[in-house]
């Protein structure tokens, strides 16, 4: 269970979805986003010889490809101590004020970045 006391249940769900994606794939990093319609998208980092996307970039791309016009929130689960800047930029491109939650692999919320 994620250690997210005081976190909105919908935001805690994002952390849980990202943790599950990370666990399923063994990826270094995972992310989940919630669009303005309440739909969620989870993704992991992709590193191929011809394509490299952070988990957050991919989650945003999935939301955009599904027709979203904006995000309510995003979460990144990673052992790193900060959100990868290109992923954060993708969120800001779509919705400048959307909060981005950073959690460690155990699900403990470390920081919330807002616009």
C-alpha cells in the first residue's frame, strides 16, 4: 500500500497505478496521469535504439493521443530524487498548473510540484 496520508484519494490512485506499472515491467520509473474527464493513463520509461521517452512523457502522449485537452494531475514513481525535466515539460505544455506528484518506489509521496 502506498504511504500517502492526507493525499486526495484520486491522487493516491495515480501513485498506485504508477507503482503497479513499474512493478509489472521492472522499469526504473513509471508515471500515471489523470485527464480532465477523469480517465487515467499509466506508462513506464521506454528506451529503444530509435526511441527514448520518460514514463511521464509517454503517459502524457497516451492522454493526448486519446483526445484529452488537459490534465488534472500526474504522478511519477521513481528511485530518483526529482522529476525528469522533459516529462515535467510535457505536463506543463498540456496543462501549466497541473500538480505533479513525486513518490519513491514504496509509494511514499516526496513532493508535489505545481505550476
